[in-house]
């Protein structure tokens, strides 16, 4: 099969954990054997998230008094593509993947007039108590929103329209090379008079993965995160996991924009566009999520197969 795997930034750095490299490398090392087996048996593209990581770099940039201005978010996304891609490449190889693995620095074209620029929704960085978050927001000109028990910075997240390096990824896949692609959803760029120009935003990784999976004619879109499935009434005493669901049923449900909402929407887009299968589950159960035995499995309604 041809599989696009969306690897959440929160899967590498769980809620409440220190944003140390060693913590993230430990999560990757634990998951790498299963990911390596998947990549050995299938054509695989890995699209990783970067919310916690790009937020950390942004905090470092705004705190650096030697800079005349902080680095743009797009530049920081490019940095995370390099470091997280390197981590994933090394983890897969160390776990026994014999196929070559490459990371592509990837640009994702967005509409410069996307209304998402007016309403920041994408969480980046660590969580803080409300009073700390409000102080940081005031000091740095951030927008913030509640995320579970914490408060986090939110940034604009326009929809991906086109992935510039898609043909290069196709060529690599045909040559049995595993591709780490569009990290952080891709470096956000817009069409300008002189060509492509970076914009101040972060593209949602799940939306980018769905677009890539559709354009590459993938058989399966898998989104791996830090929870084992999509839950109804998540975080309440009555929460329950959804194991098998069709796209029509999923479309009738509502999930938070900052967490499971994009994954559900991405799954719907892919399934409706390709009639393939999508799955959402835990990084720790990657192999069984791909096999369809764990996580939330999304398909077309049986009458439309």
C-alpha cells in the first residue's frame, strides 16, 4: 500500500512533559520499530506536526535581545522540519529500516487572503497557567486560548492549497524511498508578484497530510497522536472511543478545532475524495492502527463503497 502517516507534534511531546530533546527522542525510539516495519512493507510518507516545537523556537526568538525582530514563523517551521526530520530518519534507520529515508524541506502554498489569518486557532508552544499565559501574550503580542487545563498561544492556520515539492515526493516513493514530508504542515508561502513569499502562519499538519494523501493517490491516511482513538464526550466521565465509523456518521459529529477537529475533517476529506480508508490512533499502537485493529477506522458508508 501507499500510506501517508500524520505524526502529531504532541505524540513526540506529551502534555505536561518538559520540551527536552531527550524526551521526544525517547518517544520516537519506542515507536520507531513499528514505524520501520510499516515503511519496510509499504510506500510511506510521514508528515509530522510541530506545534510544541515551533512554539519553543518562537519563544526563544522573541526572547533573544540580539535580534532586531523575531524570526518569522515560516522560518521556524523550516527549522523544525530539519530537526524533527533528522530525528525520525535516525530513529527509523536505527530500528532496522533498510530502505533509504530522506527529509524534504517542503513549502505549502496558502491563500494570502484566507480568512483564517483574521482568527488564530492553531496551538503552538507549551501550556501555561492562565495568569502566566496572559502575561506572555501581553508582552509578546500573542493570541492565547484555553487548551484543557492550560492556556497556549494560538496562531493563524490557513488551509493548504498546493504542496510545491509534491512531484519530488512522488519520484522518491517510486524509487522505494521513505519520505519525511511537509513537516509542520509545510512552510507556509503565498503567491506574490515576484513568486512565492513566506507568510506568518502555521499550516495544520492534518489538513496538509490529507491533501498530500489525496494528490499522491494513497490507499490509507493514518493520523497518529497521543490518544488511542477519537472519543465522544472526551474528558468527561461518559467518554467512549469510536472504533469503526463511516464518513457520514463522522460528519454529523463536532470536535474541538484545536485538537481532534482537524483530524476528523482531514479524515473526511481524504475518504470522500479517494474512497480510501483513514485511521486515527496512538503513536504507541502504530502498527495495529495501520492494520485496522485499533484506533478509529473511517471508511465510506457501505452503500457507497
